[in-house]
C-alpha cells in the first residue's frame, strides 16, 4: 500500500510539472479576462462606470456587467443610466450626454 501511494505521488507530480498550453485557434483566449488596460474607458468626463462584460440576448434581455454588477437597459449605475446594450458595446447616459463603452479597442476602431 505504501508503494502504491508513493507511485501515485510520483506519477501525479510528473503531470503537474508539465505546462498546459491553450491553443486558441485564432479566437480570444477565454482564460484571459476582458477587463484590464485593453478595455476602453469612456472619452470625456469619466463617470466611474467601467464595462467589464456583456451578456447579449437578441430578445431584449441583454445585460451589461458594469463595475462588477449586472444591469439591464434602463437601470441606473450611479449617476449614469444604461441606454442600449449591443454585442460589442454599451451606451450609457450621464447628465443627458450619451457615452459609448466598448468591450474591446479593436471593436471601436472597426466601427469608426
């Protein structure tokens, strides 16, 4: 039994030492968070709202993950209101001015 346990420990440690590499196949790596420096902040006056993710539903039940919480269209996020949620960006209104929050920089460039 002791030999079996030692053998199991030896085999498992050899598997733990090998590095696992993710092959993305030219897709976004799901293990890298969307939030971070590559996430575009709002232009102009900052309202402190940060887009961290989008749960898109074409049936009008899409949700935006803003500052770590989920919001639906029409809900208030501090002094901002969610106006529109699309696949790649969210439009919010701050003091009557609409601002677009993009999930990724390359999406913003493609549309402009």
